[in-house]
C-alpha cells in the first residue's frame, strides 16, 4: 500500500514538475532584465572603442558594442536609448540597447567628457547636453533631428553635467568646471549660461538629490551642496576620498560617492558623511540598482563589483578588462 502511495505521489510530482518549470521560466522572463553598460577601455594608455553590457542577473559579460575612440561617459534617455560620448573622435553616439547597434552619431566639441539628457528637442524627443573638456563648452544635440546646436560657453575644463527640472517644467543644467573650480548653470530652453557658482577645488562630478545638487571636488576631497531653488552653494563637507562619481538613491535622501578604494554613503540632509565601504580597487564610476539595494562600482583596474548597501558586503568582481570610467544601469 505504501509502495503504491509513493508511486502515485511520484507520478503526481513528475506530472506537476513541467508546470512548475514552465512557471519558473515564465516568472524569470517576466522579471525585468537589468543590464549594466560600462565604458570599458576608456584610457589614454589603452584607447579602446567599446561599451560593454553586463547582464546583472547572470553576471555574464555580453558582446561589446563598438563606438568611437575613448568612450568616456553614458546616459539613458527616458525612451531607453543609450547616449555615449567618445573623447578620441569628439562624437556623441546613440546605442539601441535592445539590438546592441549604434543608431546615430554626430560630431560635438573637442574631447567630450560628459553627457546628460534634458527635455526639449524636435517632437519632444529631448536634448543631449555634451560637456566638451578641451573646448570649454557644452554642445546641445537635438535628439529629434540628431543635429548639434551652437556650443554654449562655460568654465574651464567641463567634466560633468547634471540636469534638474523645476516645478515650472524649465530645465537647468549644472556643469562642473574642473579647471575653474566652479559650476556653471545653463538655462536649457534659452541655451544660455548663467552666473557661475564657486565650489571646491577641482569639481569632478555632480548629481541631483532632494532639493540640492551635490558637487564632488576631486582636488580638495570635499562635497559642495548647491540649493537648487536659489543656486547658492553651501559650506563644503569633507570627504574621506577624492570623489570620482556620485549616485543618488531614488528617494533623493542618500547619495553614494566613489573615490580611491571606497564608496561612501552620504545623507543628503546636512550633508552627513557616513563610513566608507572598502573596495578591492580604485573606483571610477557608480550606479545603483533600480531597487537601490546594490551599488555597482566600476573599478579602474578593469572590474565591475557589486556592493550590498544594507550589509556593506562587497561581492565577486566581474572582469571586463581595460580601464572602465563610467557605468549606467538599464532595466527593461
């Protein structure tokens, strides 16, 4: 009797197993894929030409997408297209992340070092704002026509750019000018720069948080908050690292600053600097997972490494090669 019961139970399990497997596959396919896009090989000593996608669920490196020489910075449009600037050939590219193909390219200013998306453009497709390091300008590119507009003069050596949209719908771009120790605000609709904002020495990165822009000053290891409503800079806050990038949680309340061999949590109100999380190498770029649970850090030595923020655990490195300089995450 027991044997018959076991046989029937086994038969039931065998018959249900395909359904369970199909259900698991359906759940897996329904779960959003998360892909990190990394500007690998962005180094003068190793001038690569590729952007490397990494499947974050499987931790598998995918085939790199060739763009121009020295890809240096990335940004996603709201429509899910990936914008990439390449310093070596002064070009902005658009990648379709579904097909891994380059769909548009246009020449911008000399040695573009940063890119950000802003509203506007033909048919509402937006603008790409490209900071040109050696031209001391920002080039607006109409994403509806893929034509570059008139360059906007800013400070010396612009290296980072972030965009904030006010309650009136007007967009302001904030450009970190490394060489002149300032941030230049740009009225995006008018295409004009406003009065510069003095910050710390060597501003390297800028990010938008809750009501403020955070400027990471590489040379003096500080963080300068700028109140967005008034565009006034607050007192600089000392950091335990020389900042290379900043990622802000979706709540806007917490930021994560990379620099040296660390990622540093910062409470935006204050700001209040937390204890650094030690990394296995020098950090160049950082992006947060959509649920803000993980920070994915691009290491200068050629790796992408996950950090579980709640536990401060540093996971296994994914080797990409080259010298990664930036990372963004796509969820689709």
